[in-house]
C-alpha cells in the first residue's frame, strides 16, 4: 500500500475577518459600501481557497488506483435518519464490493461495470440466503439508499460537491468558508462550509420518462427530486404532463472535510432545503492503493459468503 503525498501539503489557515456591526453615516459618507467591499474581498479569498482544496482533492483521487475501508453513512428517509456501516473495496475503472456490518449484517454485493450484464450480484445474509442478480437502480437494490451502487465512491461525491459549489459561486447564490476542521478519525483536516441559495423551478415530465430519466434531463439528483416532492412516492410514480419541483442545488448547505496529508475528501454532510440533515458520509480506516485484484470482486472469493458460488 502507498499513501498519496504532495509537495504542497494543504492550504494556509484562513479566518474570516470580523466586521464591526456598526451601520450608519459618518458625516455624509455611508460606511455600508466599505463594509460590503470588505465582505466581498473576504468571500473572494475564501472562494479561491475552496477552489484550491477541490483541485487538490481531484488530483489526489486521480492518483488512486484502488482503496478500501469502512463507510459510515446516514441518509434521511421521510423523518428518519438511517445509519449504516459498510465495509467496502473499490477499484478503477469501476469495481465495487460491499459488506454490511450493521444493520443488515452479512449482506454482500458486488458490482463490476460491464460484468454480469451490468447487474449487481448480491445476497441478503439471512435465510433463505440465495444470491440474486439485481438492476442497480431497481426497487430492491435502492432500498434504504440515496444513491445506486453505480455511483459508489469518493470520486462521485467530490464531483457532485465541486459541481454544486462552482455553479453556486458562478450564479452568486453561494457563500463558502474554509477553516481548520480539527480531526476526522485521527486525521487532521480542512473544512469547507457552504451555504446555497434556496428555491428551484418546475419542470414538466415528458412522455416515457420515469424519475430517473427526468432527473438526467434536468440535471439534478433523482433522490433529491423525490425527497422534495411529497406527492411522488417512487421513481415510477410520475406521468407525462406532471409538474415536478426541482431544487437549484443538491442541498441548502454542506460541510466537507479534506485530509491535510493526502488531500482526499474524507467526510461530507449535506442538509436539505428544510434545514434537516439529509445525508452524511465518512470513511474510517481508509486505505489507499492496497493492491486489490480481480478476486476482491469475484463472488467465488472464499472470504465471501455468496454460498452457491463455492
């Protein structure tokens, strides 16, 4: 195993300058313009630092062939925040092995792009424990998941984060701040806090579209759309002519943590447009470039429990 290192180890700390809370007029000159200018300067510097962190993170993940560890995730379904602990292995171009630790202890799944007719191979880990092939975006595979296994991995989260932040900054809808994030699983980190503008727009469902196809067309995550439309029960619960609300951004605010030593994104949190924690992902025990091979993504691996594959 190797660790990613770069000559430039992170960015310098930055604290937002305190601006006196005094608004008024001195003589005939308003101080409001000076305050606005100071705030704009602070924000421009923060945006530059955010861009540096995102660029370093992209470079870091680009140098990783494979990685493994534990994913601790929390995702909001209705009013319930559902926690899951999952041991995983990931290898490029796109191979995933996951084993649920809790809940659903013993449940395993493998997805390899281009293998098994692009279906995931899984078993539930309890009697009757019969391995099955599933559509990755079908109802059974998506149960208690915001994202399909085809979107698994740190690179996907980083790409989504980068796209939303850059779009918000370009439109003037987003404020960002970089700070020392303390420790995440013993690793010193930088933290990006992001606040996005609320609101969205309504789109009309076209003929033949389910919510997956609709989401691809309008450029927003399917589950974000589903989450913000209480009258839609499932991805197939839309018809031609339906009016669907699509938020401008993935969430109302976010927190993202980047390792100071490897520059990797190691934790991400997002809140919905009602201010509730929508999802959280973090990667304890993250190991970079451990040298995974084809047997790590084969159901015949003797360390796995795909019973009828032995």
